[in-house]
């Protein structure tokens, strides 16, 4: 019976502390009964090989012990869909936050443009550890919640929902909003703001090596830019919460209006640009011919912004009309259903 | 005819057997509880319970049955008692009052499902 003792010792190592002795005593009694029964059938004592066969059929000690545990999962089947949903929804936002923080650190921090690639590489290299930590924290949070519910606080009950609260049918399948594209749009918009903020102190970000040529040029940006610059930054920043709101499933109904609001802010940027009459001024005495050329450049840029503004306003008006019409259509559908 | 996937590819017999095993396990899981409750209307200890179930045609691994007994006892469906039998201490289980009530409900549910399945299979046949 030495094999049986060794087997029970191995099982004991993995058993939960509570009730361990009791479980082992029961296991011993059952296994001994089985061996005795087998001996009665054979009319002799079991050989060591036969004893081993009985124990091996009973199962590997760690697996046998694990079945006496009260909980075999970190996150149960009720909570798992919510855990998975949270991970899927929050991961792009975490990537966005990480990218924005890292870009701000790189662009606003000290250092030359030469090691920019190196610093970007470092940030990318750190990302897997950050992502893993994020996953670990979310998983741990849900595991603690799973463990605690029913023990320290009431069990989670699913909220009441109504089929009428579901978003309306998306008639245009091609324009179906994708969460990934929305998150990417938000990420790029945040990066553009960071980039624009960094441009005054790091002009190479807009012109690259051409920034050296700019120093020798006889013209420069007008003082108007100091005002316009912050107005544009303000409008771009105002777009970010609207784009973030578009990602929320609870605001899916309002997504069309949020998109229109973002476009309206874009039009306001064009309005500001159209009001700027002079983009560049001469910074030293230049010939009459060069002045005429500079004037032509300023007029050309203003005209381009005017055309862009006119097109944007027409598109905006068309989309606004469509949104109003779609809203009326939805209301009619709802009344018809009622 | 071989089972096929959605895109028409024929599944190999190994994965088909694996699928069957997994579905069979799922099907058996609920039935085992019912069988154990039924058998414990009469007192048994672990080993004799397993033997009696096997004799009735329902083989259960020891490593599945013994923890199941503990769980059913924790849920209040079984009562247990340590007693000496044939010079050895053994833990005897039997159905509790709550267990008898739940067993009656589960049995009625099982019969309903069985009848429905019979009707469905006969109708399709």
C-alpha cells in the first residue's frame, strides 16, 4: 500500500486547505475498497503493477485535487462577455492615450530631430509591456469582481433593456460606422493637435530639412498667425470630445449629429483661414516684382480657402438636410410600429 | 455522408470524433447529477455508488464522481455520515429532504425533455 500512500500524499499537496483531511480520508477509503474488491475478484493480493493501474486510472494527482476546488475560472460565463466587451472597447482608447502621451513627450521634450526616430522606436518598443499591463489590470479587476460577487456584495444582475432602445436600422450598409475607423480617426486627430502644438518650437516637423532654406527667405508669416494659430488649435481640440463621443454605443443615435458638429468645426477653421488676408509678409526690402509675387501668393491661398469653404458649406448643407430627413423617417417608422 | 464545414470542406474523422466527444460530455453532465441523485435515494459510499451506477450502464470516472458528491452535499442536496463498515471508516451519502424535492423536479423536467425529444425525432423520422 505504499503506492497508495504516495498517491494520496501527492493529491494532498494540491487540495484546498479547508476539508483536506476529510477529502483524503474519503479518497483513501474509496481507493482501498476498490483494491479490495479487485482482490476478491482475483482471489489474491494485487501486485504493485495492478495497484498502480488502479491509481493511474483514478487520475493524475494535480487534476484529481483540482476538481475539489470551489472555483475553476477567473472570470465566469456570466461576466466573461462583459469582460471581453470592455477589453475590445477600451483597448483602442488605451492605444490612443499611449500614442498621444508618447508623441507629446517626444515632440515637446528636449532633443534634436536627429534622434526622433530613435525615440519613436523606444516608445513602440515599450508598448507591448504597457498593453500587457493594461490587460492584466482589466483581467484582475474582473477576476476580483467575480470572486467578490455573492461573497462581499450581491451578484451581478443584467440591466433591463428594451428592443426599442436599439439603434435604428442602418439603411446604408457601405457607410456603416466602424469602431476601429472611429478610434483611428480620433487617434489621428489627437496626433495632429500634438503635431501642430510642436511645430512652433520644432519647425522641421512641417518643412523637414527645408527649414534651413526658410531662414534665408525674404518673407515670413504675418503676426496674424499668432491669433489664428490658437483659434485653429482650439477648434481642433473641440473636435476631440465629439469624436470620442461618436465611439460610445449609447450615443449611436446621435452619431450623425455629432459628425455634423465635427464638420461644422472644420468649416469654422476654413472661415478663420478665409479671413486671413495676408499669410506672408516681406521681412526685408524686396523688389516691386517680388512684392507683386508675394501678393499673388497671398491672394491665391485665400482663393483656395474660399473655394474649399464654399464646397464644404454645400456638402454640409446637403448632409444636414439628409440627417433631418432621416430623423423624420425614423420618427415615422416608430409611430408606424406603435 | 461526411460532415462538412460551411465552406464545403470535408472535416476529417479525428475532428469529428473530437466534436462528438465534446458534445457527448456536455449531454452527460446534467444526466450524471440526476443519476447520482436517483441512486442516492438509497445510502451508498463513493465506491459502491460508482459500482452501482456502472452496473446500471452509467460509467463515471472516480475523479468526477467523488468531487460531485462533495458539491451536491455543499448544495444541501445530500447528507453524509462517517461510519465503520467492514473494519473501515467510510463516508455514506444519501439524499436530503431538499435533495428529494429537487430530484423530483429534475426528474419531471427530464421526462418532459425526453418526451419532447422522442416526439421531435419521430416526427423528423
